[in-house]
């Protein structure tokens, strides 16, 4: 992404935040004093009437995520990948639960959203958001999804949204600030825990998506997952290689979007 493209994208994000949240919230995006706000948690209004609970230092990156989910609709570019009433939906790499909140409202009480996130701090804030919004149809799985189960490290950069089990990926985003040891399960284990067919999986796991999907190829061919939308982080994963995993003999509804490593 060149400088001009970056400025254009930033303007679009500001316009989206303004249209969704109101002009007063832009103070927090532009002010250099955001981290000094003497508040342990912020509550911001989301589109569709929802509320998001988050720490002040994550406001800028969270609003970018809000813009991508509610304005750009990154995970819903194809109509068939938009959550519907009664669906079972899985959010792997749930971050603060922003897409989970949107999906939980869409599937309604007849459906269920499974929120999967490894970072315990993010899980804590997301669980508060689910409670504040009164969603009883969200199940929380505080685990990393990896090719193998067991203890695993996640590397946390300045932008916590880019935390990853791949140190090289996290270093791209300003360097690793700290490491957290968490528990990992495989995608197969997750599907066993859910215990029913899944209408849609959204996967955004910061560079590990191809490794996880390659190790779960046979499981995903059992018709237990109807749709899969994957955010692909080059060069750690390749969208074509991921698509080729599922072209035969049992094709799967699959949507991928590329996230350049320099974005």
C-alpha cells in the first residue's frame, strides 16, 4: 500500500466512524492523549444499537475494525456469507468480539455464535460486551486454534489486533511487546465441542490460517461446515493455496480476502 492509498483508506475509515458513531468520537482517533484517559474501560455505541466495551488504549484500532465490519463488510462481501436467523456461526480470532456482536444480532435467539479468542485480556472485555448487550446466544471458547493442541505462545505487538502465534508476523506490526502462554486446540476439537453442523466459520488468525486449514482438510470435508470465510495474511498464507484445499472432491463454499503484510 503506497502513501496515497493509505491516506485514502484512512479518510474512508474516518468517514465510516463519523457516520456510525458521531463526530465527537473522532476526538479519540485524532487526539494524542487517548492513552492518558483516566478510564479503565470505554463504552461506545455500535450500529444496530449495540455497545462495545474496550480499554482506552485500543480505541483507535477497534474503530478501524468497526469500520471494516460495519462499513466495508469485509467478511460479508458475498450475500451468502451474511449470518442469518437460526444459523450456527463461529468467530475464530474474535478479538474484542465486534463481529461476534454483529453476528449474534443477525442469528437471533434461534441461532448461536461461538466466539473463539486466545488472548485472555480480549476475552475479558468481549465477555463484558456480550453481557451488556444481553446476548444469551454467544458461547465463549478462550483458546487458540492451531494445527496441534497444547500450550502455545502468542506474541503481542503494539497493535493487539495483530497478536499471533507466529512471532515473525507480530514483529511486522511494530515488534513484539510481550508473550502470553495460552492453550491451543485444533479445529477438529473445536467442531467436536460445538457438536452440531456449522453454517458459517469466519477465520482471522493472523497468518496461521493456511496451516490450520491444511491440518483440518479431512474434517472440513465431512459436510459439518457449510461456509468458510478466511482473511488471508500474505506472505504467511496464500488465498489460492487455501482455495485449492477445497476444490475436490467435495467443494466447500469458501470466501477469502487478502490482507497484505504491509497493510
